[in-house]
């Protein structure tokens, strides 16, 4: 299989994973505020609210949940934080919410896993 076809299939699987996460989060009572939001800092797969929390949800599909977690670099984590903070700055109604970065992972043969506040805020000095 050539590289372009593999890439197209991976892209399609990624979109399917995002839809699975979106539906699952709605069933769990999350209010979806945005989907595939393009920000200067990076793309937010899902933006959701539950109670007093604003969830920036990164969706990953890999061979295992552990592998999915490991693919989110500290640079990507920081971009997700910055994108979430930028949205809060831009939208006054979001400012009162506590920002958290979640990870939603899918792995073959396993139930999906939603890790709330998966990445602690990295403090920069």
C-alpha cells in the first residue's frame, strides 16, 4: 500500500475516532461547544463543558491506550493549553470555567478511555 493511501486511511480513522468520542461525551452529559476548532495555537478536536469545567479534548487512536497517551508530546500539551486559554480570553462566558485538557483514546479490542485532566498545566518560569 502506498504512503498516500495509508495516510488517507489514517485520516479517515482519525475522523471516525473523533465522532465516537463526540457521541460518547454527549451521552455522558457533556455540552459540546466546538468540534475540530482551528486555532493559531493548534486544532482542538473537541471543546466541551460539563458543570464548571471547560474541557479541551484531544482524541487519539492507536494500538493501545498507553501508546496513544505517549504520542501527545509536551509541546502539543502546551499548544492545547494555549488554545484553551485563548478561547477563554476571546469568549467572556468561558472565562469563569476551569480549563482542563482531557485525552480520549481508542484502541482495538478495548473500550474507549476518557482521561479527564490528563495533563497537568506545565508551569513556565
